[in-house]
């Protein structure tokens, strides 16, 4: 009989909360962009404290699409909070939570337009793809992790009468599909490249967060909504960096900040100014071979140049 150790040490699994949002309309826009912010549960309270502190007493919803166009004026508080949040993430919150973004070019010659029977199949597949791509990128030194996924509630998802009419009853199964797909892909990849993939337990279903904190039925969901708003700011700024879709000064500056972060993260770790290696990742899909790649377009840089020349 083997001798038992004198002391038994129990190792608790690392628990993460993953916050998800998306930008772009599949089938209409060229770029469909998915973002995740992955926060270790033990750091979440300190992250929330920073976000609330940077609100300077303002309690309104911070939503990138609704940001005012100028930094000054009676309605500029939201934009200034978004800028402070993005700077806070870049300068020190990145040491407590990771960002992983997948930008899908639906007009690439390598993109298979016939792959998805319905639009929501594409939304769901690329959400799962962004998540399972994040695991070896950020967490390949772990053995085991547990994850809860929180997502901004969308009208196109389960329970929408419009969706039921549109699909003839074929209801979007986002909340259950994403955890299932992530676990299935990671299980198969652990068989071939186990060193890159920890064992991952993803809670099912995905927890959806209402569009307003007032609609959340408990304090915990209201705190989750704060982190959904941070995800929205990071996603919106990154989408602006990639697409360069807005010419207003607030969104242009946030896009330039995100582009600066993206460019910095592409450098060698010892050459980076912000130390975002393996903490902030923007990946593009597909390249000419149908694979993921990193050195994709940042249209905000050319847009900013054009504006300066005018």
C-alpha cells in the first residue's frame, strides 16, 4: 500500500467569467467582430471598483454606438468615461483580465459564404471560434479552468417572436450551442495538442445580460452588466480601429487608441510599450489559406490621415 502524504493539498480550479459582445451585421457588413474579456473571478471585484471609480458619479449606460461626437459639452460624459476605461485597461487592468477579439472578413475570397444555412449559425459559430481560439493563446500554462460566459442580450436570440416568425420556428440556440461547441473543439484538440489546451469546463447555458442594468433582477447581474459595458467599449474601439467607420472625433480617437494597442501587441514582447503580450489579442479570419492571422487591416489609420489632410 502506498504511503499517503503527510499533508494533503487541494488545488482549486481557476474560475473565469467571460464577457462577450459582437459588432457588425452578418450578411450586410464586411466585418463581423467578436470580443471576449476574460476576468479571473478573484480579480473581478477590483476591476469593478476601477470602472466605478472612473465613472466619477455618472450612472448611465456606456454604449459605444451611442457615444457623443465631441469631448466637450453637456452630453460628453459618456465619451470621457469610455476613454478613461480604455486607458485603464491598456495601462493596468490588462494585468488582471485578458481581451481576445476575432475579426471575420465575410468578403474575403477565402470566406465560405455557403457554409451557414442561417445568419445566426454564423454568429454562433464565430462566437465559439473566438472563445476556443482564446484558450491556447492566453491560458496554455493552466491544467484546468472553469468558465461562465456572460453575453449582452440580443433580440435575435431565443424567445424572440420576430425570430420565430422569420425562421419558421427554427429558434437560435446560442446559449447552449456556444458552450457545447467550445467543449467539443477543445476536447478534440486536447487529443492532438494537449500542451496547448487545459481541460476547460464551460457552464451551460450562456448567461444573458439585459440591455439595461434596471432590467437585471439582482445585484450580481448589475455588476456583470458593468463588465459587459467595458467589453462593448473595447469592442467598439477595436471595430473602429479595424473598419474606420465613424468620422466623429470621439470614436476616431478611441479607434486610434485601440489601433495603437493592436500595433503594440504585434511587436516582440520586449519591444512593447504597454506589455500586452498574451493579454490583448486581435485575430483576423480568414487569410488566403482559410486560417487565422494577426496582421490585418487598421483602416482608422488611413481614415485619420485623410482627415488631417482635409
